[in-house]
C-alpha cells in the first residue's frame, strides 16, 4: 500500500484509488493507514483527503462541461496543496 508520500492526487486514477481506500476515513485513523507519523500527521492526512474529494469534483465538473465550477474546485485544491509539507507534495 502507498504511504502518505507516494500519492499524486492530480492523476484521476490515483484520486479514485485514494477515495476508494480512504474516502470515509479522517484524522488519526487516516494518518495511521497512510503511515503518516509525527506532528501534523492527522492534519496532513485530512488535507490529502480534502484535496482528493475536491479534485474528484473538479474532474467530474470538467467532464460535464461546467468549467467555471470546476475551476472553483481547482482553486480549493491549489490552496490545500500550498498547505502540504514538501515531503508529501507531488
């Protein structure tokens, strides 16, 4: 299983895999499943999850032709990505 450092959540297949595996998990439980340790592990795991859900929405909206709304979700993703520590960015 991939660790917290191994995900590329700009890839649709990886977003879907992440959500299938962890979509209902949060906090320490999610961090533990991702192998995240240390200060901020739960926050980082939650941020990855939020990124995946928002990216998933953006991709679906884009496919449906709703580009303006997809861009709103992409902006949310950009803001989340800025908060991630360098070691888990892709």
